C-alpha cells in the first residue's frame, strides 16, 4: 500500500457538514494533539461506557505519542484516522478505518462524537465520507462495523449509513474485563447505499 495523501480530508478536499455549519473532516496530525486531547477529556466518561481506547490518552504527552503512532500506521496502510473539526480548530469527534487487511481488502469502521454534539447527524455524515474514502481512494471492498449489542446510538448510525446487519458475534468485544457480544454490520463496495455522503447530515445521530 502506497502512502495516502494526508494534506486534505477524506477523498481529497476538506469535507464540510451541510447542516452543522463550520464542521470539516481532516486527517489527524501531531499538530492536532491539543484540541484532540481536549475533545477526549470532554467526552472521556461517555466514550468509556463503550470503549477503552481513551485510557491510552490520559495526558497531552500521551496524545502526542498516540498521534505519532497513528501517523506511522497511516503511512503503513494499517489505520486511517480523521478528526471532526470546527472552523475554530476545535475537535468534536473522530472517525477511523482500522484493522485493514489488504489481502481481502477489508477493514473496520468506527466513529465517535462529543455528547454535546449528538443527535445532529454528525457521526453518520463523517462516517459516510470515510466509506467513500475507503471504496474510492483505498479501493477496499468491505467495511465492518462491530458494535456492542446495547449501544443503540451507534447501531442507528450504522443503519443510517445503509450497513447491513449480518448477525451477532459472541464475545467479540472485550471491555471492562468482560467479553461481550457484538452486532456486526457491513457495507460492501457493491451495496446500493441509501444516500450520498452530503445528504446524510441533517437528522439523527
């Protein structure tokens, strides 16, 4: 996998949210450590209800180190991480393509948005642009969304994207020292998705 251009957002130029004015998606860089860490601090308790990754970002220095690793992962073709930015430079969420398997051209898709910005369609809007990025730029053929069975808001985003429910994977997620079941949704390159990325932003999660 060659180096993907990190100068713009998914698919090239910055992708703007049509309903929440002033939002844009950009690849995360080390220069974004301070606003990214601030967003995680504001969202930490909400994210930790479902995932443990904020534990690795307990300080600003840890945020810088993790972003350095994410940049290396980008250039190695393992993980592609984007932030959701305001025009003022604040971060209010993120969306990531991870666990990329180039032999089968498959990957996982994840997303998060600060609790104060929920219910505006931001997660679905951002994720839809990453779907386009994965299929059009990375040339992947399948994206999986692995979501805890009790995380209804995240499932609504998957459904809004047009992801197909494929079943429950037993003990698929490990969180808070517990092995938990997960619902698996997937989007393939051949799927007829319900809406274009630019139209996904105005209602719902």
